[in-house]
C-alpha cells in the first residue's frame, strides 16, 4: 500500500490501524527570491559601489582574480564576504555578488518602470538553518550595511514544501488526484522515470514553472543523487524512515501571487508584498490555498490541508552548517585515502614504518613545495573560505584563529617543524660554505682539490 502511516489508531477486527503522524511532516520554504527597492539606490552606487562592482566583474571575466565585498554584521565576529561574479541577470541586473548562503543582483541604476534595482536569492541551506523570516531579515541587514534604505520589497519566487515518509507515492495514486484544469483541459501531469512494472516514478510535475508548479518527487533518492546528506540527520531526529521520504513542493512566481485578494478583508494584491507574505499567518494562508486547489483523496493530504501558521514560522534550526561540513568530510575520506596511498606506492620504506604517517609526511612536504612555488598561503585561504559562510560558529574568531589542535594534528605539526628545521640547517650549510670559500679566496688559501690539480700541472711542466 502507498501509505506508511505510523501513528497508532487502535484496531479493527483484530488488525492494528494507523494514521498519519503529524510529527513526521517537515514544512519549510525551500527557495526564496525577492526584489528590493531603495530611493537612495543611485546615490549609494555612485559613492563607490558601482566602480567596485565594475572592476570586480572585469577581473572575474578575465579569470585572474576574484574581488569581493565585505561588511560587518552584528551577528558575526568576522566580516561577511561576498565574491563579485562575472555576470548578473540580463537584461536588468548587470552585477552580482554571492557566497554560499545568499546572492545579490544589482542594476546599473534605479528604473522608473516599477522594476526594483536589487534582486536577492537566499539559498536552501540558509532557509533550513534559520527559517525564512530570520534569513530574510539577515539579507536586509546586508543591504543596510551597503548603505541602501529599504523602500519596498516584493516576492519574486518562493518554493513551499513538506517532506514526509507517511506516503510512498505511486503512479496509480493519481487516479484520485485533482488539479486546476485549463480551458483546453490539456494540462496533464508529466511523469519522469515512470516504471510500469513497479508503478513507481521519480518526479511528477503539475503546471507551469512560469506561474505555479506542483512537484512531487522521491526526496530520499535526490539526497543520494545530489549528496545532500545533511537532511539525513534531520530525518533521523524526527524518527522518519530516511529511505522513504517524499517531497511535495509548490514553486510559485510573482505573476501568480500578485493577483491574490483577501475576501474577508477586501484587501487586493495581498501577496505582492513581502510584508504580507511574512506576517504570522501569511505563508500558511498561501499553502492552504494551494493544497485545496490540488487535492489527493487521502488522510495524508488532509493533514496537509490543516491550517496552522506555526508550520512555516517554527522552521529554524533544522540544519547546521558545521554538521554539513563534517558530513562532507566523511564522504571524502575514501578519495583522500586513495590519494595518500599513491604517494608511497613506489617508495622504499623501513619495515617498521607507519605507511599512513609516511604518506602524510610526503603530502605535507609536497604542499610546502607547492606553496613556495606558487606563493600561496594555506591558513589565509582557509580563513577566506570561512568568511564565505554566513554562520556564527564558522565566523567566530576563536574557531578560526585560536582553536587548539588535536593530538592527531600534532603529528603533522611535528613534521612541519622538522621540515622547517631541515630548511634552516641547509641554509646555514650553504651560507657557511659560501663564507668559507670567500675567506679562502681572500687569504689566497687553496682548497685541497685546487692544490692537487696544480701539483699535477707542475709535474707535467717539470
């Protein structure tokens, strides 16, 4: 059966009954784009930001250097860093800056046609880490630090989703699924990777991405394919089956949202403003409208239709950046281990040598040589990469500069110290030999090699 209901519902004729467990429905905003207007836009750009963006864009196009924009936010100990990109979004937005969490697109000047001069993208991880409300507020702080005074903001695209393991979707489920039909009644759903033998599929699409599209797809498979392992820990904390999670997601564009009206209050174009969308019940109202237009005849879908403003408000602290990075490190162990093996594959080592330590020694020496040749600085590059994450722990000074090394790392530090000592010793030997030769030449003292060659010449003359 497609249902995976896990909450007990008593029994019937000796058979245990179950119903959907509301605790295993994860609601959130998965993508957010909005536009931003500032009356002082042109003034701020002329005060130096436009020149910096133009120069940075040119450098990025040449591929020679990535310039960046930095700002201090009260939430972080380190300045937040955005790299200036080689392109924006034509034809309106000529420039863009981005880091791992947000991107900002800038027009050359403020327009008079109602198009706002700044477009903002907040990435998926940030929304699952902070929740939409706090992530949106943080993006406003960034623009305020650049000097822009907010006049108005409008949503451009928003994806509302729910992850759940309570229904294992099958092609046959859509026999009892209804959706808004167009005048020609030809807007049928599109199925991807449909398997007629198992009744399974990968993704089903309803509607047009230019306005409103519903997607239902196997989230567990996407996590494996795209290596989004940070979701697995979240599912496990909720007691969900990590191999059977599906995503029900609506992608809504501004053209679809701006014509909404609140029939109870008489307000029109209610979702044409971020202020209304982000009020306490704004997202819940939009979600409830969507899941009553697209309907599946099941207890699962009736859970989705239950209006609850907290669904999209209490959505923070789902994901954590440091856990994500730790997960990525675990994935790369096998690859790094294989590379280290190649370093000692053809090396003659003492019988009692620890091959892992010898491989790491060789790797450290190769890194040192590489940095000497290319004039690169490993610690400085690590600090730069940390700045590209808008994460409290990542940007803490203690974490980046004063963190103590582990016992395992002391081994590598010892290797580096030995290498530095060897460099100093060799430099002293070279300097000593140079001084000795200079002293001999000055006092006209011949070296044994020179004396021998002269004696041989003398004997020949005689």
